[in-house]
C-alpha cells in the first residue's frame, strides 16, 4: 500500500511545471503546541551547472490555540546575477487536525500566502501533512498544491511532495532520508535534525539536509539548514 | 470518508491510565502499561500553573493546563522503561512508563 501511495505521489509531483525556484525546503510536522512562540531561520542553497541560488528566510511564529500556529516570513534570495535582497513575504498557518497518537496516523494542514516584494506576484499553497510512527522511526510526508499568479509570471498550478523518514536516535541527532519532488524535480538525500532543551519551554531545534537531483543528468545539489528557537 | 480513513483502527477500546500532577510531582511516578497496545494516558494537573509533559522516549510533548485533565495517546510500545518529565519543573516532575508484556492494571 505504501509503495503504491508513494508512486502515485511521485507521479503527480513530477508531472508539474518546469522548475522556477527551490523545491527543497522543509518537511513539515503536523504538531502544534499551545503557548508557543518561535524564531526561525532557514538557508537553502541550490547549485547547478549554470546557476547558484541562495535563499534565506527569517520568521516569527506563535500558536493561536491548542491546534493552530501562525508564522510570518521575510524571504531573501541571491542568484548568480542578483545580489542578496528581500524577495518576498509570506504568512503561514499550520493546523494540527488530530491528536498525536490517537489515530492510525497524525494529520495536519498547511495554508500559505506569499507575495513578491517588488512585483504584484502571488503564490498560495495548501496541503496535507502526515506523520506516522513505526517504533523509533517516524515517516513524515507533505503533499502541497501551489497556485501562482501575477503581473510578471504565468498562472501556474504546481504540486509538491516531500518525505522524511527519521530515526529518533537521540534528541540531538536524528538521522533521516528526505525526498522532494515538484517542478520537474526529484531530489533525494541524507538529512538530520536535533533538539536541545533549555529552561521551561525554551528549546533550539536544528535541521540540515543535502539533497541531490536524481531525474536529470548534470549537477544539481541543494543544501538546506534550519534553526528554530522556541520559547 | 476522510475521517473514516483518519480514524482507521481507532475503534478498538483504548485502555485508560491515570496520572496526577500535584505540587509539581507526578503520581504514581512509575506507571505500568501493557506492551503492543495503544493506551490513553489521562493526566490531571492539580497545580495552579501549567506544565509541559515531555518525553523523547515516548515521542510526546503536551501542555498540561492548570486544573485540567489532558489526554496523551501512547503506544503500541515494546516492553521497556520510557521516561518523561515536566519541562518547567524537571527536577521534581519526573516519572517513568513501564511497558510490560502481560496486561497491566
């Protein structure tokens, strides 16, 4: 059943439009904790034969209830020809739909609206977040539908699929395999995440992954790093 | 239809177990639960302040609001000891879930 589900998702995702950005980003977990605030920084670097794209995000997030978290992002990008600068801003809402462990799997939803800083170009993303425990391992999957429109871009619908299979070895080091598909891109590679707790609700989470595009020949590597400080 | 998919296999009766948090101490500090079964942990926080249940072993994190009962679903688990603590009072608010092969009371 799992192999069929995965095959369908890969097929849907890989039939989407030609790449115009970064597919490698972050695999979302469906969980929300009440009374939580966080600062987040993400770095994504994609290197191909012809271009190097570096994206950074800084964000502030806050849970609004026991099941809903909202996060606002400032997004910056640097390409081979353009210096680093503010590219876009985004608001994101994550909804924990089921209590962790209550059902066969845990489910959540994501809603995002992004606007380009200097153009009247928009992107709306919505999709499903899934997580299932298998002993000391966890399988997390995201399936997102994305609609882009605006003055300088063509209207476009894309589908992205992300997968992380993680071994909860110790809090600080949890190795994983990640898969990203979408925008004519299929990437696969090793990753890890970790967490360090401090007093009370304060904790620092880190994630990193090195993803290699596998469907086309030529160089296409992505490095992603994320830091989250929760308090 | 979606809900049927989500709630698959949740129909079986989930056995309930109880913990109390009072004066930042979990009671009983050692709770026995059966192996290979999902169980429902109901925690009554009798304190006037919130606590956060945290366990890497159980892969659970849950805010326990003051004067409220909170529910945490755990398992199915293999036999063994699974530690947990309260993030706000980690020295006193600690306990262990002991997962045993035979049906625990």
